[in-house]
């Protein structure tokens, strides 16, 4: 028999039931939140799981957006890191896009491993698509670790899509007509992402290229749990190479390269200097010997922090010219070469960024994303460059 404390005198209604109804009302009230932050009026649609889809208030009310833009945060980050960038995209394309700032991998959940987070993101994207049946196109933008999470997620979504044909030839033309979760893949963009991991020399600039400090970083990477082991290429088991090495080629289970090739455009934004966490080489997917001389890079007049306007592509027939191996390569160098060789099957657009002279240059890793507008505002032109060159 229930105690009197758990019942209301009026009708015998449980207090817990009343609280539950109130919580449901609060959730329904929060389904639509308006915002004019950064001068761009938007509406945020929040579902019961806390997923947030952002649309422009000024969009055509009789026209549903057909292009989904998924933004993925980095290590210990959250969906809030994309507030500024999402507003700029919606300001430019108010009637055409829905921005979804991923919520499933935030804070300490980013320590769970790239594969676990990538699988979570894939499920999250499918739930977003179910809520918006008019969607036709999809793009991904990932910052830092978010770029690796997005790479895993698109492979998962590509492989699970029954409309895609099996092919052992990742360069075949039919891949361009494939789908990601049933949608046409358009842009795949990463910003300061450690595509080659953090294990190689100068891949983590704050260690200043000193082997002793890089060894300390290698052995203390366990602090970042499963994610740390994977980013430092320490996670191989049962005869399999580290996850990031596996992600540089298609496998029987997941078509990592085919998934990336299915996008019409693949772009990497990379900090040339002052990014203390992710080096220029790993974020731009190049050998250090292939990096251009800084003195030869000119600043853009329109985008002050973009060093090379336009694109620098890697023709498939020339990909392997400078990647010849020899008998003196270390284990780390061999893994790095394998990743570069696999990832360079894709014609990446490489956009080099420099905050030299900026008061925010020492925060370059977050400034390139405009993580916080009041601390990282100098990166606004980089976001604008991304918006202006976005393929619709």
C-alpha cells in the first residue's frame, strides 16, 4: 500500500506523476528556442534526447532545407564550440541548410575512442535524418579530434547504406554517385585535425620537436584513455595495425577511403604555426618535407589569415612520387607513410592558416574554429572562407 506522502489528497494522484508531466511540458517548451546571437536570428529545435538542429529564422517558410551540415567538436569539446560557425553558415544559406551540432560526444565522452565516438555519431546522424525527411544532401565539418570522429562515422554510414555498390577499386567513377545515410555527400571538411596521429616528430608542437618530451607525451597519453592510445598509435591488437592506420584504407568491414571519395569536395584547414596541439604536417596530411616554405606563402587580401587562397590538390597519378620507403624508416615513420599513402588517394584541398601577428596566435588551435567569439574572434575570416567556398 502506498504511503500518504506519495499521494495527493485530491484524487490520489502521485506527486511523481505530476513532476513527470511538468518535465514533459518543459521539454515541449524547449523544443523551439530562438536566438539572435552573433547578429544572426536562428531557431534551435531540440528533441527529447537533447539533440539540437539549428535553422535560420529568415529562411523561406514554404521551403524546407535540403542540405544537412553536421558539425563535430574536438577533445573535451561540446556542441557550443560551433555556435559562431553555425550562425555564419545559416546567415549565408538561410533557406538551404540545417546545421546539426553533434551532442553525443562531448566533454569526457571524447575519451572513449575514435571508433566508439564515430559509431555514436553515425547513429546520431541517422536520427537527425529521420526527423527531417526532406533532406537530400549531407556535409561534415570536424574540428581537431572531431575530424577523425567524422571520418569513422561516414565510413560507418557509407558501408551501412544498401544503395552503395561493392567495389575493390576506390578510384572508380561510380563512387562519386554513392550515398551517405541515403543522402548525397557534398563537403567533408576538417579543421586542425590530427589525421596522422600525434606520435610522429613535431606532430604535437608544444613538445618543440624534442625527443625526450615527445617520449613523455607518448607514455602519458594513457591520461586520455582509449582516445589517447589511438591518437598515439598504441592501440594495435590481435595482429591488427592501430586504428588510424586502418582508417587510411578500405577494409572488409568499413570502407574508409571509399566513403571520403564519395564526397564532391574534401578539405583540410591546417595551422602553419602556433597550434600547440596539432602540427601542420598531420593536419594537412603531408610529409614534413612536402610542406611549403612559409616565406613563399602569401596572405590573402580578403581573408587575412589564409596563406594560400584557392586549392592545392594532389593528383592521383603523382601521389606516391615522394613516398618511397627505404630500410632505415622507423616504425612510426612507416605507419605515417602508410597513412599518407592511403589518404592521398583523395584529392584534398589544403588551406594553410597563420595567425602570426595576432594577439590570439597562441590560441590558434581554438581560434581557427572561433571556439569562443570573445577569445578567438581573429579566426572569423577562416570561417568566412569556409562559408564562401562551401559547395551547395
